[in-house]
């Protein structure tokens, strides 16, 4: 204890129990003492156990960032302070948020008990659940964060703790070696991921095209790559009924703050595998010509462009559209020219182009032929 002028200052060694700035049942008593609190004439002061007036502002204990709707964009910050807070009517005025992930902005603030909840309007930028350079600051405000005694809280720009789990943003299927069999799935998440050690355990793949099976999983940056052992069935690059599911796993998809990516139910991946076309065969008929071949998908649009001469260049003389495909992979197709549409014995070159319903395009092989007379 020290005394300066008319003020006695009692310095308290902080206790081991949880932080608490409420007066509660705290009291202070003073006994008379010849060397204690007294005036110059030696008159000694004393008083009975008395509750001190509360001059301790609510201290911030935690400040945490959330993606409450799990869509990969930060939409909430919660600050937990000491003790119950007084009614809050300051709107967003006392708060300053900088560098909110995805470009979000503060839309409202509410207080319940000792918790202030900041609701963030999600920004237009790409999904991002990493704290990065995001900070939150609080200024004193008579209608803001304060206790029942009117003690106002404030704190300088502070990075919140990361409580936003990585959200899966895309799930895509590939034929990486372009042989007509799906061999890879990539899942992109909303932030860089921690080291992955769960092997294939969290993942369930069903109805993989061509009968493939999951062989390994690796993580680089924010992307998880599932490598698929190609199946023995026929080549097929259509999604069909292929689905991927992932369960939350402590050694699986998670961020550097150990937030586990949530379980995601069966989901069809986006098709990023282009159709693979076989060699085109031409057969002649009675005053017409038939082109035929196979493809690894039975959807989308297949066109055949016919050029004059030995190359697929120059003006397109005819364009044909294939309207149907065979019932099973490899999916057969054929197109027959109209009678006498092509000049007999003239040289033509045909090129097949197949664009599937996902927009993946294959410019197939060409075939050069002399038309049937």
C-alpha cells in the first residue's frame, strides 16, 4: 500500500481464479493503526467492511471470428467480456473492422450477457476463412460496451482468434491423363490447409466412372487432391451417378488453427473431364457417306465439320449434328450424309467436335476421304 496526498492506493496481487471485474461481495475494511492512515495530528482513521465503487471496465477475454453459415465467408465476430454488460444502443459506431476476409462489412452489433456479437455482411470477394490481416478495434462510447456502473470498455486493433473452419468451395472431377477414364478429384477449400495425415479414411466415393477406386489423398495449399486408380470398365468421362462424401476428421481437412472442415454429404463433382473420341471411320454407301466412331460421354453436342481437300482448314462446307449416342460406354455415334450431298470422288476432310453438357470440349481426330459417287 502507498499513500500520496489524501489518497491511499492498495495494490492487489492478482489471484489464480478466472478473470472477474464485478464487485460482487468484495469488501475493504480499515482498522486504526498508529502507523496507518492518520492525519498530521495523529488522528487515526478506520471503517467497517465496505464494498468499493466499481471503476473497473469490462475487460475483453476472447475475440473470435466465425463463418456461421459455413459457406466460406466470414460473417460473425464474438467478443466475450468480463461480467454482464449494460444495454447496448451504440449500433456500429464504436467498432472499427479492417481487412475483413472476402471484403465483408460490419452490419450490426448486439449484446447478450457478457458477449458482444458483431454481424458481418459477407463481401463480394472470393471465399476466405483465414484471419489474414483482419483486425477489430473498440472505442469507448457512453452507449457502447460498458458495465452497469457505466465503466466503458475499449481496445486497440486486434486480430481475432480463428474459429472459422475451412469450407469446401469446389469439387471437380478430372481425366488427368486424357485416356477416357476418371483418375482425379480436386476439392478446393476457403483457406490454406494444415498437414494432412488421414489417408483415404474421411472420404467415400461411390459409382466412380469406369469402376475406379480411391487410392490416395494429398493436400497442397487450399486444395485436396484425390487420386483414383482407374477401373477396368469401359472408358467413361460422364459424371453419371458419381458422388463424393467427406467426414470431419482430426487428421483430415483442417486449418492451421485446428478448425476441422465439417462433414459434407454425398455430392456430385463438377465435370472437368473432356470427352475422349475414337478414330473416325468412314464407309461409303449408295450415293452417300457414313462417318462413325465412339466417345466417352453420351451428352452434350457433337458436330462434324466437313472441309474440302486434305486438311481441316479453310471454309467449312457442311456441318452435321449427331443427335443420338449408343446406350453404353464407349458410346457409339454415326452420321450419314444426304444422297448426292457430297460430290462423287471429291476429296473431303471431316473433323468431329464434342462439347459435353459441362462445356468441356474435345476436338477429335480427322478423317480424309473421297466421297462415294
